[in-house]
C-alpha cells in the first residue's frame, strides 16, 4: 500500500523514482541490496517492505526478524556507501499500550508481540545508517492492499449483522496516501531520528467501523466487544495512540483526517 502510494505521489511531483517489487529486489540478500543501491545511487531509500502478518509472526518470528530486522541493516550499510537517507517505516506495535496519553518519540518501547519485536529490531538496524529517519505509523489502510476497511466491507457484503468489533483498543487510523505525503514532507526537511505520523483523530476499532458503516450507508448494526472476546495469537497494545507533535514541529503541517481518507478510499475502491 505505502510503496505504490508513495511512488504515485513522487511521480506526480516529477521526482525520479525507482520502485522495486520483491521479485526485483530481495532485501534479505546482501549482494542484491548492495548491487541495486550501487547501480541506482539513490539520494533517499524508503523501505516499504515488511512482514506484516501480525498473528502469523508468532509462529514465524525468525522470518519476521529477517525481513523486518536484519534486512534493514543491509539497507543501512548500503545507504552509507552512497550517502543516502534511509527512511524506515515502523509501527505503534513497538509500545505495550500501558500508557493512557499519546506516545511520544522519546517514550520507552516494550513490544508485546513477535511482530512488534521484529519492527523494533528494524528501528535499531536503521540507525546503522549515518542518515536515518524512523517513521512510526499506525492502523494503515489504502486502496492497493488488504486492510481493515476492506475486511469490514467484505463482512457487510456477506450479510454479517451485527458486526462485532473491539472497542477497547485505541489508536489512529492512517490513509496511506496521507502517509506518503508525510514521508515527502519529512524528506524535504531532511528530518532525522524518530518521528510519528498518523491521521487524526484517535478512535477505537468500533468507532472506525461505525464510520465505515455510515460512509457506505450499510444497513447493519455495529456492536462493541472486548479484546478478550476476540482471541488472537498476537497480543496487541490496548492503547497505541501516537503523538505527532514532532512531525508537526518539523513540517509545520497538521496530520490529515482519516475520515476524509476513508471517503476518498471508498470513492476510489467503490
């Protein structure tokens, strides 16, 4: 989702973009990474590759670590050879959710899941680059991939009623074209270190689902349930709202609205 939206956003700005699929570049292969970076000599490398199967990662932590962790060090070392900025996309899952106010970039990390641990490894690895930006984000949805919005639309299409959705996990949904714009703004400012970007406002998955139902005018009921009523392999943070204060200070721009992103999403993926 992020890679394609970022490519579109950069292309519309007449930037030179090299967008590589997995079949073009295996980021876990050091030789491939070094040869690719040496050939293209990018000024900025944005790592949009990730192992994102959160529950499956509990049984495949080594694979998650290789893709989300070790491969990032390969990118970092290759970036150093051409003096490129490495932008590593990370996640709210690096936090344990025990806090009850938005997580700042300086807050201690304590991931609860294999996925979260693998992404934290990637954050550490990214810092091997002389120039690095770690951009944490949350609850992504976009037209180029599977996501929560589409999962709810499928349930509605199947006639599921009521929709039973968790109401005790809070975060900030983020529309991937908005994230792409945020990446570009930060790159223009040559931002370094850790930055959080997520759309406004915070909500629960239940709130998000009610918005989906309202925007699609679906005639279904949404019922709140507890996380305990929806068991899953991975433990997820109950509260993972990201503070975007540093992003706003660097760019001078407020985060965009996920509700507006949802409307655009539904108009494009009708």
